[in-house]
């Protein structure tokens, strides 16, 4: 029977994030699943039926894995496994490259399921690598595919990721559009669909918050809070409290912000996911600073973010965002020279930032320049902020930039 059955079994198991023991359940040991995956045991009809039940597939589709595979199918399987291994080791560029190649082989072999899975993995990997524009391009093909359009479960996942990609590149209105579509599909019938629904809610809340639609963001945040139970995985519960705390801080509800971020801090662990922990501390520092909370807790979040991002190998834009935190800390603490030096370095690389973040950097730069009695330079910075906010669709922040401009242009600049 060869290794085709074992290869496909392993691929399907990994795609569901199952261990060999979890796949075997109460019927087969982890070592027996290993023997099947390595072609040291042949699957009987009973084994195929039970594995199909565990994987939520039809027995006939699992039985088809035993047919003799072509060289192209074999290469597709190899690339799929390499892509997932790269993802697990945080080699996101390797994961994207292998997943895209696997999708090409799957398309040539008329295997739409593998094509969908690998295209989805490629999009997520590109996002993690900071290639949001390319991720959006890949996701467009995913959203247009018949498998997606005919399945609410797949549409939910694809729309959620598209919303996240749009948010990452600062396209706030598009992010709201796709995240809303995902949320409107609903939570589905499986735990996997429910998790995707919760992620879509987080994306929608983030996009609404960035766009200044705080009342809508808080309404969805309350829905998200109600979804947390004792059975919610610790990491997911931590991320939910993180998101809710962010909105609370921006709405100037400092008590609720501190409460939810304290819960998030207890639940999220750098040992579980250092990258997410780095992002959590960055976001925590950001909203605390925006709310004017300049204390030891805020400084600790900045320092943790700086350290964690340096360890995980962050993208250029992520490191610039971390530097912007430090610049805002300097400014709020009256260290104007240090703030301006850092902001000028950030502005020199502003094209690396998403438009709404570039706007925040320019707005702070203008504020610092105005405080340093450099009004002409401040006007230029405020204009840059206004242009960036309009590009992002963050019209409430654009209005703030306009007010700063008007106050200076009405003086003897």
C-alpha cells in the first residue's frame, strides 16, 4: 500500500493540531498511530472507519488515501508537511513558500481540499512574516473559491483572516467589512468554528477601535466578554481580556482597562507564546500611554515589549512601533530631546508603518516639535499625520490632526 495513507493521515492530523495520542483516542495508542503514519501497519476497514470518525471525515474519503499516488501528489504531501513544520518552528517565510508550492501541486492534482488548506496556511504565514499586501492577494483567491463560497465554516475563517490582514496594513474600513462578515456568519457548531468566531470578534473590535467607533467596539467587547467561560483555553481567555482592556483604556475607563489587562497578564504566558506575549505588552503600553497612565506598570510593559520583540525577531514595522512607545514615554515624562531624536528616526522609516500608526507617529512628532517651539516643523508633521489618517480611514484622528493644524496656522507661524 506504500506510504501514501500514512502521509495523508499525518497531514490531516497536523492540520487539526492533534497529537498521535489524541487521534488514537481510546481506540489506538500513539505508537500504533505512528506505525500507521510510517507505513509499518496497514489500515483495516475498521481502523479507517474509526479514524474517519475521529477526523470528522467520511470513511470513503479516508479509504481513498490508500490508492497509489503520483509523483506530484507525493511532492504535494511532502511540501505540506514541510510547511506545517516551518509554521510550528516560527519559520513563517519557509511556511509560506512551502505552502504556496504545495497549493500549486494540489491544484494540478485536482485536490481542492489540500489547495484550500495550504492557501489558508500561506496567507497566515505571510501575515506573520509582515507581508500583509501579499497575504491579502492570496486571501482574495481563497474567498473566491467554490469551497469557501459554499461553506459557512470556511467563509468564517477566510473572512476573519482577511479582516486581520486588512487591519495589519491599516486598511480600517476594509478590515471592518470583512470582520463584520465573519461575525455575521456566527459561531457555528464546532469548537474550531467558535474559536474562529471569537478571533473575528477580536479583529472587528480592533478595527472599530482604530477607526474611532468606540461605542460599537465596546458593544462587541461585551459580547466577547460574555463568551469567556471556565472552559475557555487559558491563552484565548487572556487574549480576550487583552482586547477588552484595550477598548476600555481608549474609552478612558481606566478601572476596567486595568482590571482586564491584569487578568490578561495572569493568563498569558511568555513560555506558551512569546510572540503573542510581546504583542500583548506592546498593546498594553500603548493604550496606557494614550490614556495618560504614566507609571511603573506602563514602563514595565514597554521594557517587556522591547525585550520580547528583540528575542522573537520582530519585523521592521513592529520594532518601529515599539520605538514609538518609548518616544511617547519620553514625551509624557518631559524628556523632549530624547523624544524628538527617537521620533525623527521613526519618521525616516515611516513608509514601513501602517498608515494609522504612521499618523500616530507624525502627530506625536508634531506635538513634540510644538512643545520645543518649532512651529513650522510642527505644521509639516501635523499635515503628514492628517494625510496618513485619511489614508487609513481613521477620520476621528484626522479631525484631531486638523485641530492641531488650525491652531498653528491661525497663529503667526
